[in-house]
């Protein structure tokens, strides 16, 4: 048989090629790790950055409180020194000290709050890191399998591409165009094969005249009366 069997061969190559392509894109998606792994990585990142913010906040509150302590001490020694005599000035100095003390208290509260938050986040981080480390280890063993298959499938992809080019070269342009046209319209399957008197793509019974035409060893293309695909004798 001439062109007809080449068309069927092309169909087989394309069907396999489609499968390989689908699997390749699946593997590509898998190669970044599981959803759980990605989520846990994100969680660890978010906890680390939040921890950093609270640590900075705690440090800032402590530094500010420290410098305020010095200023309060200065103001108090000025008050005690007897340098300031005017009642109005004394009153203003005292009120300034009171206000600094209140501010210092709120800073200390903020510092404690930040410290507790830091402790809490450190706890969460250690739990999340433990989970991440288990997931990463688990993933390491799977990644090897995925990478191996990915390499194998890429080889198959290249092999099928070459095989397709060789097969396409043998076909008349008109047949090839008809094939591509049907493949687009018929869900990727342009060529069907007869199984007894039934088309193996649409499972419809085919008239005797069409069967004998499909089985004839010439290059004339026969179409299934059921689905319109190119029909090849069994
Ligand atoms: Zn059919």
C-alpha cells in the first residue's frame, strides 16, 4: 500500500506525539514541587519577614525607651539642682517629665508586646521549617523520578518529530492538507481503521462498497460514511 498506510502511520505518530506533549507539560508543572511544598515555602517566607518586622519594632522601642530614660534623668537632676526657681518653669519641667514617663511606659508596653510576638513567631517558624524540611526531603526523592522521565519524554518528543517529518515527506500535499484539516475538526483523529465492517473511530457500520474501496491497495482516499474520517482497510 502506498499513501494510505503512510496516512495511518502519520496518525499513529501524531496520537503518540500528542500524548508525549501532554505528559511533558504535566511533568513541567510537577517539576516545581507539590502545592503543599510551594505553600509551605511561602508560609516560611511570610513568617520570616513578619518576624523581622517585629524584631525591628522591639529594638526600636527599646532604643527609644533608653534615650528617654536619659532625658528623664537629665530633667530630674535639673529639677533637683535648684537652678530652676520660677514656679511656672518648674511646673513646665515637671509636666514634661510626667509626659516623658508616660511615653516611656507606652514604649515599654510596645516592647513587651513585640517581644511576645517575636517568641510566638519563632515558635511558628520552627514548626513550619520542620514541616518544610520533611516536604523538601520527600520532594528530593520524587524530583529524581520526575527529572528522569522528563529527560526520557524529551528524547521521545524529538524522535517523533523526526519520524513525522520523514513520514510527511512521503505524502502528497493534497492528502496532507486533508489530513491536517480533519485532525483539527475531528478531535485530533483524522484517520480511522476498519474493524470488520465497523469504523474504529465512530463505531458505525460502513457500507460494503465503501469497505472494498477502503481495502483497495490504491492511493485514492476513502472516507467513513459515519464520521467523515479517512478510512483505511483493516
Ligand atoms: Zn467513522
